[in-house]
C-alpha cells in the first residue's frame, strides 16, 4: 500500500501485450474468493 492505494505490478511482457506503459494508471477489480 502506498499513499492509501494498493500497487500491483505488471511485468514488461504483460504491459507489451496490453498496450500499457510503466507508470500508466489502470483500474482493476480483485475478487479474493477466486
């Protein structure tokens, strides 16, 4: 947790496949029951 936010990292290959860059903000939903 950093500044009241949770940080989730994605490796370079995942960023490349999704068209994202390091530092991009994304909104995700995590289902702890899965």
